C-alpha cells in the first residue's frame, strides 16, 4: 500500500463522524509498522474525548515505537480539553508522521508539524485536497467565524420547486429524499424560512442512518427558522426544543412568548440592510459561529436561498433534479432574490459531482466562496 492508500483509509475512518465532533473537526489516524502492516487505528469521536492520534497510539502500546502515523489533520501542539497530540507522538516513539491537512487555525497552523520536525520526527504531507474537504466545515468557521453554508433544493427538470398551486410532494423520489436525510445527519444545523413552515409543516429531522457507518445513532441537528415577525404557529411540527427561531424587533412579544413556551429559543437579530425588514443572515451566521456551529444546511424556500446567494454566503450547493416538467409562469423556482445581473456574475460551481439517485440526479458543487479548503 502507498502513503495515499493509508491516508485514504484514515479519511474513510473519520468521515462517518462528520458533524458529530463539533465544534472539533472529524479526524482519523492509521498507525503502520515498518513492514506496512496496520498496527492500529483511531478516530476522534466528540469534543473532549481523545484525539484520533492518541486513540491509535493507546491501542498500539509499545508497537508504536518506530512506526509511521498517518493522520488526516496536522497534530495539535496546544492544550485544550485534552493534551497536545505532539507530546503523545514523541512519548510513543513514532518515527514518521504523515498528515493530510494543515490546521486551519491561523494561530496554530504549522505549529504541530514544526514542533515534531525540530525533535527529529520525519513529517510530510499527503492527500491535502481530500483531507481538506473532510474538514471544510471546521476550516471555514476557523477562518471566517461563520459556519459553512450548503443550500439544498429538490426541483423539476425545468427548475420548479412546486406547481403554481404550491403542491410539492413529492418532486424528488424516495431515494433522493433518503440521500438528503443522510447529509442532514452530517451538519450542525438545518435552516428554513417561515414560509416553508407554513406551506409544508416540515419536522426537519434526520431520519436515516449515517451514510457510511450505519451502526451510529442518528444525530439531530439544530433546527433554525427565519421568521422576522414570529408568525410561526406554536402547533407547527418544528415548534419544539432544539429549534431556534431567528426573528427581529418587529415581532410581537406575545408571539415570541408562545414559541418560547413550546421549547423554542427565540433569538432577536438586526434587520437586513436592504430595507426589507427581514432577519440579517450575516448577523445570524456570526452568532451561530460564536456558538460553535460549523455548518448550516439551507433548505429554502426560494426567497431564503436568494438571500444567501445574493449575500454571497453559500459555499456548497446540493440539487436533486427530477425527470419531470412542471411548467407555469407562477410556479416557484429554486432561487429568488435579486440574482445575477450578468452571466459572469452567476454562481459557477466547481468540483462537480453528478450521480443518479433512484430516478433523480444529484448534483453537488462548490462556489468560489468555498476556496478555503483548497488552499495550502
């Protein structure tokens, strides 16, 4: 096996833990002896528990001496909830460390690798792009203070998300819906506008097993509703503990109290600078970042998507395209808002992934605002 093979194994170990380790990133480690035999593996499971390197080293015991450690993220050299991984690596006698992505925190980037090199450990880097994608949520939040934003839309071939009467169940097939629920389990928060709540009454749950490791329990993300006047009814399926209602000072106090009595948190934020009276989504993302939220999945509707795109706050796009034509000038599209004035201003997607999911097509891509995980 090559260094890339071992790193891909470490990435595969970490991927099922995406979203479960917040506010830390998912990390995987593989410890290999001089003959190429895998001695042990490790993963970081949640904040406050041992890091992947420490888990692998503990499992290996004395066999770690002289071994090579493959780890998806540069080993930390600082003390947080746990001790520095660099100290554990030195104590175990590891002779070589191969890491995937640099620590994106500008205050510590390169520190772990440099510390080990200065003490005689051979340090190199492998599969930086793949490892960078694994920690893209953490990397973006570390650099900007805001969570990574992914938009998700289910639409017909002509770009409609409902008929002219508002009927939308179901445009996408059961396979696509299950696929979407799997990604919900990987993000920290799901966001919709109050219009979606009033029209569809979604529960915003993650109902499927984890996409890679189906023995892991389903993780429910934070539910967020944009509602500038708190008009969401307290009987809505999403009106319960674990839901944050982002509103403004325009909301009636009585409406806010009703939602708080259901267990919702009501967060009053400034209004947007465009004069519409809507919630300032930049202020919302900054507050979520302060709370340690690394990723937000925006599920609509069209006006909400338009707000995020117009504000250039989107890093990743997920689209499920069904083989049907809905038609109708009054049928809503996927993204509203101002939109692009010129074609060159449109959001061109990079690193495209296009896969059939049941009868539908799943399209994923990254915007220019997602360049952080591609940087060296």
